[in-house]
C-alpha cells in the first residue's frame, strides 16, 4: 500500500460517487476481484439511507469508514453504523447487552458493520482491486478499533463476513463467532429434474408431491425482473411484505419508498417470484442476483396455501439459479426445514471487538463453547441431507 493514507468517517453515502464506491471489489457489477454482491452496492446501501430505513431515526446512524491515498483515491471502505439497539442484525447479542447492563455497563450505542436487515455473507472490509488487499484490510480492521475507542462505545461487530475479512479481523484481535445457514449448491445441473435425480428416491417423491400441492387451486408462478418490476407490482409485493412482517417482527424494517428506489436503481439485480391466482398476485418473494449467487430475502402472502412458501422461496430459487448458471442460492437466516429441500448446512462468521476486559473475557468464553456447538450441529445435519448416499 504505497504512500501515506488517511481514514475518514462519513455519516452518509450521499457524498460518495457511486463510481468510486463500485470500484471496490464485490461492490459493483463491473469491478474486478470478489464476486459482485448486490447488497454492498452503492444502489442498495444508498437506497436504505435515502428511504429512511437505515438512518439515525431508526437507530442506524452511518459511521462509514473510508481509506484514501495521498491523492484522495478510495482504497477501501467499511459500511458501518452507530446503533442504539440490536434489531435487524440476525447475529444475536441481546444476552451480551443484558449482562453488561446488569453489571453497570452501557452496551449501547455500539458499532455495527453489516448490511442492515440483510443476513447474507459478503464483503465487509471492501478493497479496491489490485491495491495490496491484505494491507488495506489490516488498515480497515485497525481503523474500526480506533473508531470504537474514539467514540467510547462498547464494541464493534462485523457480521456475515467473508473468510478474507475474518482473517484480517482475527489478526487485529477481534473475537470470532460462527453460526449456521442453509445454502443450495448448483453442481452443474441442467435443470431442476437433473437436481432431483441426485436425491434419494423417497425425498425426490416427497418434493414432487409438495410442489404439485403448492400449485393446486389454479396457482401460477411468474419470474419478474428488470422492466417487469413496475410500481403496481411493488405495491402488491409490499402488501405481502407488510402482512408477513407485521406478524413475524411486529414492525417491518423496510418501507414502500425503499422498494421504489431499488426498482429504479438495480432492477436487473432483482428477481421477484410472484404467485398468481384468479387474476391477482397472492404471494411473492424478493431475491437479489449476484454474479454467482442468488440471495433470497423477504417473503409475504395474503392467501395461505399448503407448501406455497416452500415453492416460492426455495424451489423456484433453485430453478432460477440453475437456469442462470448461478453456483449458489443463499436462502436467508435459519430454517432447518430448508435441509429437506436440497439446501445444505454452511457456517457463517462474524467478528467482534470488545475493549472492556471483563465483557471481552465473558464473551470469549461463551464464543468458544458456541463455536463447538455450531460445528457439531453442522456435522450432524450434513448426515441428514436428502441426497443419495455414496
């Protein structure tokens, strides 16, 4: 990393040119380096901010970290937020917060390095391609520690990070945490039936029956992307999202303006799987399309039909990934029910810097036990995939 560098912090993406941000590996469709991840694109992150979903008022105050060269060129960046709560993160630290508060500490505010409301693995220490990536990641990791100490907050949490980011954070003294998700891996399948052919006979028959049942009562499935994402379609999908989100979380995180913005800015990176019955949409799921991965996110419905959730969210995602030649489907957080539908257990990773020695010691002891449990659970689950043995 040649010459002097500077680290600066900004509360907003508004002053960051999209072209500069998307020159970072993984953040733009045309950037070299890491595979394109739509969640760290300028379009997605700025839409969260501009719509009012991830702003100070919702407890997500931007503290985005930028590493620049002597001439002002952007070398690396970290999407980072000062948070007054632990909602919308999917790596749960409520127990840590409660324990620290009971001991007389103040857990909030804290720093959170993540894509708000998005439990998908991706770049967190973003690096411009070809600029000594290890050195840039090291500088960004140390910058996060400095920012934590300068603000006097309890901690910084880097969630759903890639292995190369985890390595840099580990070297910087962050505590490491693991968790579990379920992903589908496209092993060169020609079509969905080709994938089914790899399953045990009983599992294959069960999935065929499940899919037939889901589409009874005259239900049809549509894939919508690009120009097909009209405002009328977003109106329908948002109604589904509100209905399901209100029942699951009490208050959905995303507002209607957000969906209009991403529809304007990144329509070709979005797949809506919509279910139609008797001339109207009744359910849908939103997915984001990366260079090698389909990321499943939110689902909702206004009519309940057996297995329709599995059809719209999981089976259709597999079909689309195979059709597009994508290598992976990430189907979101949790859900061992995904295992029977061809999704396999994977380990997700996060890293945590906690300056307070007592809290750090307690968390470190907890994480050591948790990592063992996650590894053992994954080993057991791997023996229960639906694929033919041998």
